[in-house]
C-alpha cells in the first residue's frame, strides 16, 4: 500500500507546538510493515534526511536526525472503517 511518510523536526528544548515539517516521501509498505514499529524507522534510530523547504530556492545538504516518535495518522472513512493517512516521524538533532 502506498504510504505517506512525513518527517517533523522538534528542536531540543522546543515544545510540541513548535514542530516543523522538514521532509516527506511516499513508500510502498505492506500492512504488516505499517504495523511494525521499526519500519521504516524505529525510535532512537539515526536517519539521513534531505530537508525540504517549499519557499527556499536552495536545497540544504542531507543531515542526520534521531527519531523521537513514530505516530500513525489515522482517520475514519465512512463505510470503510479506519484508514492510515500517513506515518509521522518526529525527529531531532543527533546530539539531543
């Protein structure tokens, strides 16, 4: 199943209200993979991301981030039950 993956950055010492989307992608994941808390990344894992900022003309260099949380974003679809909209990963600096 095609799954949206959203990466939100949380700066050290920042509140949950100060999250910012830094990257996103789409992956093909099976329902077993979506249910697995280590796919595609587990909490505590260091991952390399290419930051994406829609209103800037330049691309930043890829950077390592540490995964803080993995949150499935679900919604109820009439007559179809609950469906997954995206997997949201909260990331921070590796030294935080």
